[in-house]
C-alpha cells in the first residue's frame, strides 16, 4: 500500500516507480500480461484512476505496451527512464519504493580528499536516510557542486534530488560512475539505521555527470547488507 505521507511524489508517480522497480527486479516479466485494472487497483489499495495514470507513465517510458481490447503487457527490454533509474539499492528480494528523510543540508568547503568535480571550491552537502518501502536501508552524503546554486534550503528539496536538479537547476544527470566496496558506518548516522557507527557496511561512492559531461556531484553511500543489496543491470 502507498501512502501520500510517505513521499513528496504524487501517488501515481510513487506507483509507477514501484512498478518500474518490480519490472527491473524481474518480478514482472517481459511479455507478462498485467491483471485487470480494477483487480490490480484493489490489490495495491489505490483508485483505478490513479492506477491508470501510473500505467500511462510506464507506457510513456516504454515499460508497458497497451494492446487495445487485450490489456497491458510488460516490456522489460527497455532501459528504464524512471525517476529512480540511477537508484541501485534494492531490498534483498528485489525492488522496493525509495523515499528519503532529509537529515541536513549545508554549504561547505569541499574536503581535500574528494575527487575533483565542478567549478566551485564549495559544495552543498546533503545528508539523507533512504528507505525502501518502510525499511531504512541507506545513508547518503551527497555533495552537489556549489556553482549550480548559491543556496539550497531544506524546503527546496523534492523526494528525488535528480528531479529537483532538472526542474529547478536545469541540471540533468546523464550518467554516473560507481565504485562499490565496504566502509565503516559514519558517526552521524541516525538511530533508525541499524548498523552501529564504525561497523562495516556495504558502501559505494558515486561521481555524477551532467548533460555537458562535466562532473557535477560526488556522493558517499552506506547500505545495510542485512536488508538491501546493490544491483546494476546492463541491457
């Protein structure tokens, strides 16, 4: 069940994101026919109108094919273009709808040991706790180059940072480069993140590239391996 209080995204977009991640995880197979819309809406505890908007969004992305008089069929051969296409942490069973709890946002000098990115010596440090469905799974420390905007207020941030970048800063993240490993959980972690500070956890750091192929963002991410996994799919 999806609740509007869990996310800043409209309910139909939450639903389309959830279904897109189910397709990516292989829970909905290529060529599979979806259940009738009323049956599907009842199972997801949403209205038929909301479900239809979500299915239309998936059709626009090429992840569904609507056959007149027959129904909706999964197209799992497309590269996802959904909001969370670059979010590569899934529940152990696969999938899960991402949502975020903002912990802090500050403009600070970039640490000296960071890789080069952007044009400013400062960056916007955004710390968040990421959930999959209702499960706290990921700590994020995201640094956006300070050259893109002078200030980011907490109220400015949408559920998806990349959506905020596109709509407000006219910044498109075109591709990313991830390095995956293990690292100790940082001391600033909130109580909801189960692994204790200093304990080893799954870890990846990311360099994100803008539409002009310049490095725009650097992030560090710690994930709870008892609950989630890192998955990259190549089509």
